[in-house]
C-alpha cells in the first residue's frame, strides 16, 4: 500500500499551494484551452469541502452567479490550476458545509476567522 502512494506522489507532484479549508473564500486561477489558444480564467467562491488525500485530493467551491448557485470541483494536483489565492479565512465548525446550498442572503454568510496577534 505504501508503494502505491509513493508512486502516486512521485508521478504527480503537487505544486506549492496555500493552506485552506472549508469555509474559506478562495480564488482559483486555471488554464482553459480553446483550439490552439490558451487563457486563464478565475473562479472565486467559498470552499465547501476538501476530499481524499495525496494525488487524488479534490476541493469543491461554490459561488453565486446571477442568483444561481454554481459549484465546481477542482483536483488539487491538476496541471491546469495555475495558482490559488486565499481571500478570507472563514470560521466554520464542520469540514463539509453543504448546508450553504439551501441558504441565501444573510443566512449564507460565514464569519471571518480572526487571527490572534502576539
């Protein structure tokens, strides 16, 4: 079993990404190929979950676009993900916050996590 994980991590190196978790607001910059052209598009939203580990790890992001909820699942080790920016750290008590799907407006807000200064 350890040999499988070793080969998995060796073949698909994960680029350096910031630490984030469920409840954080992040922006993902990813490459889109259209024919022979390539461009970068960004997707900003709230992280609903992180799933699996190692080379198979994925995360789900949700945003509201024109009053409609849009969710997208990104593989963490994807070569199309250029960079990830953490905009806000959210203060939630669960690792999977699917209850946001039913909420709109003020009830869909997440408190911001306050960092303690020394």
